[in-house]
C-alpha cells in the first residue's frame, strides 16, 4: 500500500504545473490585448485629424477622402490647411495648432468643403500646452491606452496570484517531508 508521503510530491507537481499555467495566462493577457489595440480600424472616416487632441503648437495631419474645393478650416489651426492629392484617393495636408486663444478641453470642428459640394467634418480637442521636461511614456508604451493599462494590471495580478500559489504549495510540500 502506498503511503500518503509518496502522493505529496505528485500533488506539489500538480500545484506547480497549475501555477505555471496561471502565470502563463496572466502574462499572455496583456500581449493579446495589446495586439488587439494595434489592429488597424476597418472604418474609414471621410475626414480625419491626426492626432485628434493636443496642445498649442501641435503638428496635425488632415486627411480627406474627397477632392477638396477649399482648405481644411478650424478655429484651432494657425491658418487653413491646404490639402494635396496623395495615394489611394486621399487628400492630405499638415498644419499647426494655435499658440494662444484656445480653451483647454474644448473640441474645435474641422471642416472641408468637397468639390462635389458636400462638406465633411471632424474635430480636434485642445488639451493644453505641450509638456516641458520629461515625457510620461508609461510602461512599455501603455500611456496611450487605458485598455492596455487594465490588461497590464489584470495580468500582473494573475501572475502574482500564480506565484503566491506556487510558493504556498511548495512550502507546504517541504513542511510535510520533515516529519
């Protein structure tokens, strides 16, 4: 008849295997969410402003999906932005955001009148003056996405729980072998 002592190493190995599996799942979660964040959007907007938010002096790129009859207009721009034809039926131009006279947190409309008479619009949100000093880059590029931060926190919690479980079962197994 086998004693319980011979079964204890098996239980410890199973616990260690489970902890490694949980740890692997925890570390894989942020990677899978980050992969989803990096997928290009399937939706195309007739007018885009990139970046969609920023402070004074921010360089912006405006892209329109129609031939413009006018420049891109916005109270946020230092001057109207001329759009030139680019690849794949896009019209693109760059400009800068005003240094003064904008309200923090306000969204400023951006409009382009197309050659066919249709006006298309988007928006730019003024956030504040550009930061001075060091950049707040976050952990591994996570400053841009709350979902990445959430995934990082969840993954870290799962990893910590797996490591704690492994330590608990390893110490418990070792304590049973001294008797």
